[in-house]
């Protein structure tokens, strides 16, 4: 399965940008996102994270370090790991349980790419992480799952192409079915 995922490890260096502060984590969830960036694949997102280009306002109850960071970025060809799954990211809900306890996976939407391949690769990676970390399928959630205090609306329409009218529904259930299919094939 990992051969299909085509995992490449390209960590943001410890002590810089999104890993400026290292916070240990024992993951209980996997949070699925979409980049909503139509001009870049996984390699360009990895470079942006390493250069500190993805900033977010540091504020009480908000982003704790001033940078965005997540664990994996996936596109039609590759999955790239940016930080250990034993560290908290800044990708879901500021200082809430989404950041404190979940592995963040971003799916790329680069114009002209094969979104279906990206979704399948993400489902495969998710299944492997579930198996490795003992995370149940019910704890594979969309970014929408984590309300963001102080934002309107609090629940983000993310990943927008796997939500129905901005909320988990038929499309999200379909994605969970793909994850479960790959998870069952690991047993």
C-alpha cells in the first residue's frame, strides 16, 4: 500500500517556521483538508511550508505560532510528509482538539491534475495511518468537523469537494467508504 501512496519525507526543519515550537501529540483523529490552491501541487506546498510562506495571524485563541503546518500534502502523484505524526500541527481549529489530537492531510487541487487520483492516494494514506496509529474510521473527519472560535461560519467548508452543501453527507460517506476499503485490504 505504501508503494501506491508514494510517500516522500521532506520535513520542515525542527525549530523553524511551522516547527518553531514542537508540541508532542498522541494522535486520535485524522483531519482531511483541501488546499483550495489551484496553482500548486504537493512539491510546491512542501517548499512553501519549508520557507515559512504560509503564515497565519498569531493571536490568543487562534494560531499559536504564526505559521500553518500540517503533516502530509497529497496530489495525484505523491504524498509528502512535512512533520512527524507525533507533533501537533496548526491546520484545524487553532488551540482546539483538531490541532491538539489530529494528523492533518491536505489534498491538492492543482488545475489540470487528476483529483480522483489525489482522493484515492489520500484514502490509501489515511488507511495506513489508521492502522499504524490505531485510529478508528469514525475519527477520520473533514476539517468541517472542528469549529474555529471567532470565525464566521465556525465550521469551514473543507474539503469542499467532499462535502454536500458545505456539510458532511453522501460525498463524505463515499470517501470514508474508500478509506475503509483500503483499510480492510491491509488486514
